[in-house]
C-alpha cells in the first residue's frame, strides 16, 4: 500500500515537468520532473517488491521536492500556484514517508 503515493507522485512530477517544458521551454523543469519522477517510481518499485531502502528513497525524494519548492515559494511571495502545490506535495510526502520509515525501523 505504501507504494501508491510513490507511483502517484512519479506520474504527477513527470507530467508536470513535461508540461512546464512544453509551456515555457524550461529545461530545468523537464529534467527535475523526470528525475524526481524516476526516483519516486523506483522507490515505489522497491517498496512493492519489499526490497531494502524503498521508503528511505521516497523520503529522500520528498525532502528534495520540499527543499526545491520552499525557495521558489519565498521568491514569489507565496503567490505562484505551482511552487505552492509542489510544497504541499513535498510536505505531505515527507510526513507520510518519515512515518513509514519510523514504523519500519522502530515499530512505532
């Protein structure tokens, strides 16, 4: 069940990065969207196969997503919807996967 958010975020980020590239020609959006999408996709695969480090990879990807969104939110003064949406997804995914890592490691 924990793999579903990873696969969902993989699709959303890949589609969003591609849309950003098509709309504005932004190569960083395309590269970041596809790279984070691939990272979440691989994490989802690892989680689904009960392999090691799937939830940790998803947590790391979530932190990267959150860390890249916060400066953009600050730069735009909180008025741009895309950085806010990325920040909200980053916060939600970080919270979810830190909880899963703690459950796995400590049984909490």
